[in-house]
């Protein structure tokens, strides 16, 4: 391979590999689902390229689960849906490919002063572990900035009862912003590795 062709080939490989690091930032509004009255459905695995455990979608205006005065209604940013941790149990998002949890709007459902511990793992190591205190009436934006994580777990506890008819450690989230690798970027990454591998395994012929 002639020197100028070799140089071009290497540059193309590096460009493909570099483009593969491109990521997409998504604001998840959870409005894609059409729920019947009094219905709440689990967020399916693969939504936003993530795996979801114990996060359910809800329209608080259309279900007994989110009556007037609850934090579910106060959690809605726009226009209708939120997600919640079913039965107040821990909930989780994860991916085999690192992602960023950038931010989300959050409220407690029933308890004021609800403590929500948010743990972020990189591989099997704890990289982030913070506690956020949430009330039922105040919708607040939490800037997590959990970068390059593979798993984020939300664990709620404590608080004092605000809504007289119900209590529990449920919370609500809307407009969650995440940064995930775009599918075509992953393909480009593989292509970049193939290009480099070809050069390593079979060096170019120096004869012109």
C-alpha cells in the first residue's frame, strides 16, 4: 500500500472510531404510552436504551393512584405522565454501556421530608451515593451529574405523612435527562476497531 493511501486509511479508521464516541442527550417525558383509566404500566426494557426495574408509568390525572393533593400531580412537568417506584420499593435504571444521569424533576408522593438515596455504580464500584430530601408539594429539579455509570438505584425512606389518606415511600419523577450512546455510534465504534485490527493483524504491503 502506498504511503499516502496508508495515511488516508489510518485517518479514516481514527475518524470512525472517534465519531463512535458521540452520544445523544435525551429528555424522557414518558408520554409515549396510552394508559387506560386507573392503569399503570412498567417502563419496558430498552426504553432510551436502558434497562428499567420497578419504574412504572402513570397519568396522575387519570388514576386513583394520584389523587388531588398527592405529590404525583405536583410532579407533572408537561403534559401528563410521570414515573414512580411501585410499592415504595427501590427502583433502578442500568445499561451494559456507560451512560450519564444528568437530571430529573422529583417529588415525594405522600411523605414530606422523604429521603431518596441515589446510588450510581461504575462497573461494580460505587461512584456516586447521595441523599435528596423531597416533599409532596415542591417540584424540584435535581442535577445528578452521574457520569459514565452502568447502574443507578433509587432507594426511598423516612419522611412524615402529608397526605392523610395514604402514606408510603413512593416518589415521582418527570423529565429525566440522560445521555446515552447512540446506536449508530456503537456500530461506528466496532467499525473503527475492525479498521485498526486489520492494520495490526495484516500490515499493509509496502510494495507499490
